[in-house]
C-alpha cells in the first residue's frame, strides 16, 4: 500500500491495522454452527410435517397441487401415461410456489416397459427384464442417461426406479406377482450390476434415483397394492435379495423405497412401518444414510394391517422413513392435510419425537442438496 493511500485512510478515520482475526472469528463460529438441522429446529411442526409428504398429482394438471406446494410439501409424484408437451413450464410455474424457493422433489415412475409415465416426452425404455437379458450394464446406463436428461429438462428430478428386486419369472406384473418383467433378472449378481448401471444412468442425466423395493419383493406371496403380502423369509432375503441394495448403497444410492410387504423373521408389520426393517437393518446393518421413502401408504396391505393413511404416515416416520407417499384420488387436499395433522398431533402427544421429524425433513432437503445456511 502506498504512502498516499495510507494517508487518505487515516484522514478518513480508518485504521491501517487488519482486525479481521478478531472481528470475523465470531462470524466464522456462527457459520460453522449453522446446520440444516439447526435451521429446521426453528420451523413449526406443521411445516416440518409438510416437508415429509409427497403429494400425488396428475401430470396433465400439475397446478392441482399448488395449495399443497404452497403449504410446503416436500415433493409431488406425477401420475398418468402421457405427459403434456409443456410439462416443463407447468412444473416451473408450480415450483415458484415453494416457500423460500427451496426446490421441490418432482418424482414419477419411469421404470421401462409397461411402467412409464412420460415416454412420449422422454423416450421409451423396454421392460427391465429385457434390459437384463439383452443389454450390457454399459448399454443400460447409456440408454437411461438419455431418458433422464429429457426428464430433467422437463423439470422432473426424481425417478422411482430402478427396481432391484430379484425375480426371474417371465410374466407381466400382476396382483399375485408385483415384479415379473419389472425385475432385471432372477440372478442376484445380474440385478446388482444392472441396478447400479440404471442408477448411474439416472444420475448422469441429473435425475435422483430411488432404489426399490427394500428388502426385495422377488418371490412375494402377493402384490401389496391389493392385499397383505409377505416376502421370502429374511434368512433367504439376506443371501438373494439384499445384495443388490448393498451394491447400490456402496455405489452412492441417494434414496431407497421400502416395500409394504411383511418380512417373515423381521416382524409382523409391513416393512415400511417397521423400525426393525428400516432402522435396524437398512440404516444400521447396511449403513444407509440417504432418503428413505415409503411405498404408497394407500396400499391394501397397509389398511389390512390396521392403519389409515395418516396413522401409517406417523408409524412410518417413527420407524425411520423420511418421506411418505400415497395414491392419487379425489381427496388429495384433505388427505395431505390429514397426514400433516396426524404428524403434528403425534409430536404434540409425544408419540413421534420432534428430533425424528427434524431428521426426516433434513434428509428430504439433503437429497436435493439444499443448504439452509447459504
């Protein structure tokens, strides 16, 4: 610094010392102390509850979810089979209603074959069983990336896929078999490899993959959408069904969906409502730290277990799930409100810890890389 500049600073009443070390130290300490959890602790229970809900909406009228998004819903799930050509601009408009502009999880089921919601916009994929038989993992990743890039361009940022259930039955999915062609293979190693390839394809296209249906639906007694269902025994699942999830977790899976099947050997509740399945096994034994979503709590397996959708949402959160899903119906607004009320009442009544609700909300923000401190 030249003498003239120093003189000018002194005339202006400035010090030539650099007090940065003292004045900015508290600022740095405050910044270090700021975490999403600390910020979320200042939110109301109702706002936290809303962040754990994914609201179903028809892809042809996404503005139907405006009031729920305005109230802080953490995500929307698109239903339908043909997406409007201007879906991207409609979703962009919907996202402007998110409180604090914290982003929104926009999810859909884009698996391939008969389960594609927006193939008209993003291109079609074959059934996973076809991919597993005819495509290399590299081809799966390459083809999925193309679809994902178009999903992302249409403002859809989460795919409820890949299915990593091990089920080699050569049949269409049905009431009695939830998988069939939705599964890559009956071989555990093939499913592990192809599941990771599919997951990486989505990530390369800027779409968040959701690996499902933990801990594996292959060989299930029934389809839980239509009634009570059991997986194969836990002793079998550990060898046959869990390795694809382990492989996905090792490869950095950001989100996992838990099934509504009862797992013999792990308890009598559907897995999505079981702390043993989610906390002990998925979080504890497998070390998964990402977002845990339920399968649809509208499933008949859930009501057969004695739970309404709002009561199931509370039990799922208590068990370690972070986000709850339910089906599109005529009463989405009232159902969303009932779920949020059940969650807030559970916290107020001591049936769900506020810290668990904050933890769940934190996982929802983390999967979108939202930093409340920035």
